[in-house]
C-alpha cells in the first residue's frame, strides 16, 4: 500500500492520504464487497479504490489499492497470494 501511495503524483497522493484519515474517523462512504471478496470493503478516492478490512480488534487494515478499472480483477486473481 505504501509503495502504491508513493508512486502517485502529488495531488492523488494528497487525496488518498486525506481519504485514509477520513476513513479512520468514520467520515467516508464505504461499500462492502461481495462474493469471493466478502469481508472486504472499498473506499473510493477519485479514480482509485482502496480495499480494506476490519481486523478483529477493530483496526482498519488497508489491504490493496489500484486504479478503479483493474483493482477488483487484480485483487480477486491474487487474493490467496496476498493473504499469505
């Protein structure tokens, strides 16, 4: 996640940082994912999507981020690898 954020241009990087801070405060619109991605949630940040889940202790774990066009396909294809 940090490598993705660092690779962004300054403005999208600031928007992503602001959205993540708002997520921590519970001030954003999130949506639960379905099917093989059940248990994960998505946060929209412009053209990007951040996929996260809530750990048992309530911590928010930002799991994957990518451009909207490819984020869900990449995540579904690599889910087992990413979880290990």
